[in-house]
C-alpha cells in the first residue's frame, strides 16, 4: 500500500469517522462496507469508548478496499 493511501486512511479514521457516524447515511455505508473488517479484526473488542475505532486504526493496513473507500467517501462529504 502506498504511503499516500495510508495517510489518507489514517486521516479519515482519526478526524472524521466520529462525525461521519453521526450522519445516518454515512454510518450505514461505513458499517455495510466495514462490517467484515470489524468482524475479522475487532470481534473480541467490546463496543463503546472508541475501542472499535482504536482497533480499526491498529489494523489500518489490513482494511479491505471497500471499507477504506467508504471511510474516504464519508470524509469527502464533510
């Protein structure tokens, strides 16, 4: 993965996921695209307190392209 993609994904996760999740349509798109990633990497993580978000950041390089794209699109809509 290129450094640019890593930086874009990191920026998305760090700065916009929380506010994107507050928007219904973006939240559904992210959940739909990232649900397999959350299940694969963070299924043992208890929801709440930003723990899922932290887990996803820890697996940033491993996230699927659809998940990264949904996060990027949510970031663009802000």
